[in-house]
């Protein structure tokens, strides 16, 4: 498991939910929330730093953070080329399963041909 950033504090999450949402929280729920978001926070920070270094800067700028957030948090539709590149990364066994599922979907959604009399 990646190192915890320590940015999100348990007491902060519990206090916010209690005050803003008028709900109590289970310790395990808060821990799950923090653990999952900590991974995302770290990924966004690493990506923003990478972008800043690629631009030969020692400062992470708003554009770096925006691009990193876009990459990790915002859902965007992929182009056909991006989709194909993502699929092709899989191993041959998984590609076979993907192909089988696609063929099953196509046959389930085909227009049935009218029967001849």
C-alpha cells in the first residue's frame, strides 16, 4: 500500500460529516474514505509534479494540478485510438475474454432477420 500522505485527518472528516450532514460516522467508514482518497491525492500530486518537471519548473502550477485532476478524477470519453490502446495492453487471455464479450453483445443486439416463408 502506498505511503499515507497524512493530508486528510480522521477528526476532520468526522467533524465535517457531523456538523454539515448531521450524521454520525463509523470509524471503519472514515478509515476507508481516507485510505481511498489518500491514494488519489498521492497520484494527483505525483502527476502534477511530473508535469511541472517536464515543463522545466520547480513550482507546481495551477495548470499542472488541473491536468492531474482531469487525468485521475474526471471522467472523459476516450477516442477510438485511446480505447484500442487501453484494450491492447491486456494479456492474450484477457483479450480473448474481451473479444468473446464483444461478440456476445453484438449478437444480442443485432436486429433479428425476418424469417422467409
